[in-house]
């Protein structure tokens, strides 16, 4: 059953208490090459896991990192069992419907459920069955495995030797999104979803909080790797997701028989009514194509631009107009799709640059929380992915603001309306949102 997880609010609150500390410089530069695409060999989880390395039973008191990372990953992290998922009955059914021999040998599944690097880049201890292992996120360790263990090795030295810069929010977002949204070389298409794969939804700050922590963001971490706030993750993550979604729309192959580009880029509930019949809790009854309701899934692009517009970023309102044109083209005027995509890509890049370079004030966060609650009472909240993302942002901002206007119980009550996609009721979502909005507007200190 597709059940969404409530973000770990306490972990997020703890982070703001650390405050902002002087930074170590993480080179941003050109976009980092993803671990799967970079040239270094991947030596396998076994190369990280020994009891003198990252496989200790107790956190180290003398080294800067815990050294228990392997155990945390192995016991609690869903990435450790991502390959095992391909052995399940559920995956067998998907593979069979797609005409694949097996899910666990199909490149299309392994690309996201394992560290599927080219065969010539697999070390002796590398195993696909490790699933999404250390090097799938931290990069092939061939050139840094021996030097990174020396006490005091600067982070930049590791990065120069090919470690992936996962500590920089944009690079981290691009990494997670490569599997949690897909990109031009790996993608969970409508065919795959039609065979039973869950819809992919992602927001960086809440998904980071939901991945079991195998590191501490303390003063020492910040000194080595730069400042960190969950709000940076949220904002940079939204910006990166908006760009990545737009890139997909440019790259997604057109199905010659279809009047639409790849359907997985559209709002599922624009075409499907949900029924409660399958074991996963969500099954999509065949589309009736009610006219006018086929809608591009522009959720993350729209919400990112809305944050920018709320904070008076130059060009944001203009970009929102271009987004409307794109949505129209994706629905009914396919011949305009490429040109409207390009037009939006230009403005979106500028808006992103202006917004993510800013340090958001408390007043900014208050404005966005209120704005998102207003959006949550709008008619677009009938799309599940849109509502789910609104919920994630409001709950993140509420934890970060910690002003007591909305309690954990309020957030939990609202969460119950998006917990199960199968029983999602826009009416319940909007009703709870309206109560929360009223509280924020009546009691909120005004900015
Ligand atoms: C190589 C692909 C890949 C990358 C990179 C990746 N993930 Fe995942 N992630 C997966 C897969 C596949 C699953 C589902 C595992 C399963 O249940 O089989 C998953 C599951 C998760 C879950 C659990 C989701 C749930 O609903 O319970 C969280 C949280 C998560 N990932 C966070 C992240 C974050 C944060 C990042 C970036 C730092 C990231 N992932 C990077 C492939 C990836
Ligand atoms: C673009 C990356 C991507 C591709 C391609 C992909 N998956 Fe997934 N898959 C994911 C992610 C990410 C999740 C976890 C979603 C979440 O919980 O948010 C997932 C979840 C699943 C689940 C549900 C797991 C659970 O714990 O509920 C199954 C089953 C699955 N995938 C099987 C497959 C099969 C079989 C294929 C190949 C036909 C495949 N996947 C292709 C990324 C991908
Ligand atoms: C799904 C992605 C993902 C996987 C899989 C993963 N990590 Fe991480 N890891 C991260 C992220 C994100 C961070 C935080 C950013 C950073 O410090 O690079 C991190 C941080 C770390 C740190 C830094 C701690 C510090 O204080 O500097 C270590 C050490 C580490 N991981 C080791 C491992 C090991 C060992 C494995 C495999 C057993 C592993 N990681 C698997 C994403 C991942
Ligand atoms: C433009 C309309 C449209 C959109 C948008 C759309 N679908 Fe579909 N979907 C269809 C049609 C039409 C079929 C039937 C295809 C067939 O039978 O060949 C279908 C079939 C399916 C099936 C198989 C249903 C069955 O009973 O066998 C699933 C599951 C599914 N879609 C899931 C999704 C998900 C998840 C999304 C969003 C990511 C989505 N669809 C978006 C039109 C759409």
C-alpha cells in the first residue's frame, strides 16, 4: 500500500538551533557529474563496511564521522533493500506486464534500484544486489578510498578526487532527483506505472529527514562542509526539481502513437479516477479522458515560482504566465510545446538564480507559509501531487518557524488527508487547510 510518511519534525527543529556558522567553501562550479555517470570505479559496499571502517557497532568517539554508517544503512535505510524490491512478487508482476524477462536483471529497473554502473567500472567486491549503496550517492571511491581515511583530510581534497558533493543542496537534490523523479537516461514511464509502479513524489527536506540519519550536522560538520539548514534543502530542492521537470519535458520521448508526450509527466488524477481495488491501495481505472482535465504535472515548477512571486523576486509573475502557456500547450496545443518549454526555461533559470542566492528571513518564511495555505484552499488542490507538495512545504516551514501557531497535532490531522493516495479527498484536504489558514491569519504576528 502506498503510504506516505510524515516528516520527522523534531529533527528539522533541532537543525535551526545550530544557527549559522562560518562556512567552509564547497565548490559549486559546473554541475557535478552524477555517481552513475562519472568515470571512477565503484568498489562496492563491502569495501566500506569493515568493522574498522564504516561498519562499527558503536559511534566513534575519536573520529569526525560516526563510522556506524554501514550498519544504519543496512538495518534501517530503504536504499539497502532497493534491489530486494526487484525480487518481490510485485516486481515480478510489473516485469511480466512489461514483457521483461526479470525485474532484477532489467537495466531499466536496476538503474534506480541499484548502483548500476557500467560493467567495466565495477570493482571486485561490487555487487548489484547491494542495492542503492554508499557509492551510488557518494561517488565511485576508486581514487579517494585510501586518502579519505587520513585524519584531517579536507573535504575539498576528497571532492577533487571524485567524491560526489552531496553536502551541497543543489548537487544533493540533483542526485536524489535522478532516481526520485528520473532524468533523460532513466525514467519510470507511464508504461511502468501502468504495470503497477507507484507514482514518484519528492521533496528534498522531508525526504532527507525520512532517510535514516547516518551523520550528524553539528558544528564540526558545518566547519568542514559548509552551513546547512533544512530550509536550504527545501528551497534549493524545489528549484532543482522545477528545472529537472522542465528538462524532462524537453527530453521525454514522444510516443508516436500518442497525442501527448510521456503521460507520466501529467497529473495522474487528471485522467484517472482512483479505485480501491488493488493490493497497493491505488489502482487507476481506465481513463475516461474528460475533456479539459488532462493536465501537465507542473506542481513543483508552479510552487517554486509561487514562492518566488510571494517573495517579490523579479520575473516570477512573468514566469508564471509562461508556465500557464506551457500547460496549455501540453494539453491542447502540442505544436507549441517546444517553444513554450524553451521560453519558460530561460525565465525559470533567472528566477532560480535570484531566489536561491537569497537568505530567507523569518518574515519571508511566514509569508510563504500563509501563501501556501491559501493555495491549499484553491481549486488546484484537487490534484494529489499538488496537495501533497503543499502539505510538505507547510509542515517544513511550520517546524522551522516553531511559533506554535499550528501544533504538531494540527499538522498530523492535515497529514491524514494526504497519507493515502487511494483515499485522497480534496474536500477534506481543503477543509482542514481552511482551518489552519484562519488560525495563521487571526493569530499570526503580521509581517
Ligand atoms: C540510485 C537511485 C537513488 C538515489 C540516488 C536516491 N534514492 Fe532514495 N530511493 C530509491 C529507491 C529505489 C527507493 C525505494 C526503495 C524500495 O523500497 O525498494 C528509495 C527510497 C527512498 C526513501 C523512502 C521513501 C518512502 O516513501 O518510504 C527516502 C526517504 C529516500 N529514498 C530519500 C532519498 C534521498 C534524500 C536521496 C538523496 C540524498 C535519495 N533518496 C537518493 C532510489 C534512490
Ligand atoms: C526513475 C527511477 C526508477 C525506475 C526506472 C524504477 N523505479 Fe521502482 N521505485 C523508484 C523509487 C524512487 C521508488 C520509491 C518511491 C517512494 O516511496 O517514494 C520505487 C518504488 C518501487 C516499488 C515499490 C516499493 C515499495 O517498497 O513499496 C516497486 C515494486 C518498484 N519500484 C519496482 C520497480 C521495477 C520492477 C522497475 C522496472 C520496471 C522499477 N521499479 C523502475 C524508482 C524507480
Ligand atoms: C541515498 C544516498 C546515500 C546513501 C545510499 C549513503 N549516503 Fe552517506 N550521506 C548521504 C548524504 C546526503 C550525506 C550528507 C551530505 C554529505 O555530508 O555528503 C551523507 C553523509 C555521509 C557521511 C558524512 C559524515 C560527515 O560528518 O561528514 C559519511 C561518512 C557517509 N555518508 C557514509 C556513508 C556510507 C559508508 C554509506 C554506505 C553504507 C552511505 N553513506 C550511504 C547520502 C547517502
Ligand atoms: C492523458 C491521460 C492519462 C494520464 C495523465 C495518466 N494516465 Fe494512466 N492510463 C491512461 C490510459 C488511457 C490508460 C489505459 C492504457 C491501456 O489500456 O493501454 C492508462 C492506464 C494506466 C494504468 C493501468 C490501469 C489498469 O487498470 O490496467 C495505471 C496503473 C495508470 N495508468 C497509472 C497512471 C499514473 C500513476 C499516472 C500519473 C503518473 C497516469 N496513469 C497518468 C491515461 C492516462
